[in-house]
C-alpha cells in the first residue's frame, strides 16, 4: 500500500476518505497541565495531536509518577487501546495548549464496519504506527 501523506492515521487515505473518517470525530482543545488521558481509564478512543506537545507518565513501583516520553503534534495517542481492550496504561498531560481530533471508539467502529475498504486502510495505518513505536522503544533500550 502506498503512503499518500505523512499523517499517522490518514497516511493511506484519499482526501474523500479523510473527510469520511473525520465525520465521526470531534475537535477538542486542552489547556496546559490538563489531563487528556488518565491511567486506568477504559476509553478506547484514538486521539490525533494536531498542535502542541504532551507528556506521557507512568506510575513506578514506589508509587511515584515518572515521565517516559513527550509526544509532539503529528502523533497519535490511544491507538493501542483501540486495538487491545485494556485500561489506559499512562497519564497524558498537555504541556501547552493542545489541539486534538478525537475519534470516539463506538462511532469509529460503526464507520469501519460499514466501509471495509476504509477499515483496511485505517488498520494498515494503525499497524504502521504501532510498528514504528515498537522499533523506537527497542532502539532506545539499546
């Protein structure tokens, strides 16, 4: 499959398909230090960071919080929970004003069920993102 653009979720989508995908989404603006995702939450929404930067933090064994990453605009968060039904594994906090597009799980699933070609391209994009994150983690561990 050929990439049509660099967006992590729309990379294999035509302009028409992007519009169709966005039809189930909504824009959300977060202020600095506002929680976007809370650890333990059951939400399975996919969130596209359109502008801004976020901090990803986990709880350590001693109960303290530790930042493990910072993610900039042009990235996805929550894509793993969309695919694997688990609780959220980290807190995601806005470091500045952050503009997002949120793809609610139920509405996105309904759209993808009704449009298999679109689903194929979205899941290919999600697979690519998860692969890239895994490779980055493996690289940083060496």
